[in-house]
C-alpha cells in the first residue's frame, strides 16, 4: 500500500503487501519483499534488495553509495534478509567492486543511528546496538551482538555468538562465543548467558571455556595455544570453529584476559 505522498520509482519492484508511509523515497533498481513496512522519511536508494516482513523506521537511508574514494560508480547491492528491523536514522551503504554487495542477514536488529559501511557481511540473528559504526568489510557471525557506541575497524571479523561491550574500540578479530570489553579490547569470559538462551548445555559451555583458558589464560603464544587445543581438547564443531577462526585471522585476535 503506497501513500500518495511517498515517491516510488516506476521500475522498483515492490510486493503488493508492502506498506510505505508518507514522505519516503524509493529509487530505481530496488526490490522489497512481501509484508515489509517502511516508515516515513526513509530513503531507499539504487541496488537495495529488501526481504520479507522487514521493518524500516523513519530516517533510515539504505543502499547509498559507499563512502570510499575508490568507488567508481560500479553496480552493487545492499541485501537485507527477511524479518530484519532497521531503526531510526540507521545508514547502510551498498558494496563496491571488492565484494559487490553489503549483506545483512535474517532476523537482525540494526538499532538507531548505527552505520554499516560497504561490503560488510552481517550474519543471521545479529544485533547492532544504537550508535555503532562498522567500517568497510567487517564481518559478524550469526547471533553476535555489538553493544552501543562501538567502533569496528575495517576488515575486522567477529565470531558467532560473540558479545562486545558498549563503547568498545574493536581493532582486532573477536573469536566465537566470547565476551569482549575494556581498552584495549580484551577477553572478558565466555558469553554464557547468550549461549544458555540459545540452548547450549552447561557441558558444552564448560568445554568452550576450557578452550579459551588455554588460548587466553595460559602462558602460550597464539600458535602454541592452538596446537595445545587441538592436541588436548576433544574434537567438536565448536573446537574446530574456534581453531579455524584463530588460524585464519589476518590481523590477529584480541588480547587475553586482563585484571585491570
């Protein structure tokens, strides 16, 4: 249902059950899926692909061109999965030729005034809290949460089920299943509350905790710790995920446990 005071480009592909409130602008080369609600004063620019049953609140700007001086006007996309909510004044830029698209997964919550830059990949069930800034090429694993006012450096990776405390400056990769906080960003324990909410048994949480004791609380360097984890810890999908994440990190993982 289009309000007469909204502008929708004639070539935009808008499903019949989409609701578009007044004073919203939707450009060409845009697709919006069934059941999505788009509030007033939203701007959806070229290259947006928005899924079903999304909610986009007033002031959001989706699929604007990247804030990247290397961008040369190439065709690129912003892909937003089903059931994702984008709150007031959030901005999501489309991709560059490096990846070709910015991706937000399903069932995500992008809170007010957050910025997600070009070529980011956000997994499913993620939360980006108010005022966060994600630079280009950041990756967030499924179920990860970034607290309010965090700033994430370009090319940083955040593992599945990780939780980053509000106001953090994230310059290094954050492995799966952990809490991260302090300055510089450091290991602050296992995200046990989040894991229990998602059905992880205590035995599995203890296993993950033992892995990170070796990685972050013993006197090993990272290479030694990973070798010990593979040798001493029983094989599991969680162990292998952590080992693969650490080994594939291109600019290193965050620091270990700190008492101060």
